[in-house]
């Protein structure tokens, strides 16, 4: 797993190439369904546009759509602009209003790519870093104090389970795992059981 950039909210920016307008919107999307919903929303906002070309990167899932532009001149360069800047879990829609002058294949590639990169230049990205969900299991007589200390720390509690013991599921960045384990050992006098779980990303 490696780090990547994403967004916390949608951002929009407009460019122009030989009188054609290119309105680009980029938004966070954690699933293809979220990406599809955003694409549908943008198409609804711009029903009279010549094209609404799209691209999304969600995990290892990557998809670009030329929406009627010559094959490979819109969706693919948009996708390359997103991945080239290190973005993931995002969707981009570039809405084109034709200005009367043909741009040619090369001109279209440049226009769609630039629309995305210039929009990303306006964004305030969030860096997502590799992390692990760690189960911290403690006795009930320790749980209250441990929970307070965990919630006061930089490691967010994702879940709490109560049984014969109490289990706190905590997200810990990879580069902090060793320090976190040592901190817990000191905090609980070595009584906490630490079990690594699923791999995820957290904001860094």
C-alpha cells in the first residue's frame, strides 16, 4: 500500500480552448456508485452541453468515458491527469460547450487534460497514508481509562465491542505502529492484547 491524495469536497474550474468552454468538476468518491451519482448530477446540471466526459479512480478501479468525443481524446487523458497527480478515490467530469472550432485529436487531449490538472491546482488535497486497524483488548477494569486515553490520542477509535473483555478497534498509521504498541504497553502495564487487522488508509 502507498499514500495518495484525495479531496474532502467537490471543486469546479473553467478553462477555454479556441472558444470551446471546458467546465471541470472533481469530487471525492469512495465507490463507483458515488462516482456514477456525481456524474449523473453534473449531466443534469449541463443538459445542453456538447459533451460530459468523465473519469474516476477508486482504489484499483479506473474508468474513463469520452462521451462522444473521438476515442481516447477525453476520458483517458482525464484519467492520466488524475493518476499523474497522485489522486485516488476521486471522480472528474469535464463538460464541453463547443465553440465552433474543431480542436483536432491533439487539441482535445490537451484541453481535457488541462481542464483536470488546472482544477486540481485549485484544490486543497488530503494525503491518505497506509494504516492498520488494530484491536486493543483489555479487561473491563481498565477499559474506561484506556478509552479516555485513546480518544485523547491521534489514533481514532473505529469501534468498541463489549464481551468478556473490551475490544477497541483503532486505526494506526504504519509509521506509528511501533510507538503506539509501546505506548499501550506502558499505559496498561503490559496487560493489553494488541491484534493487527485489516489494512486501510487514514488522513495523514
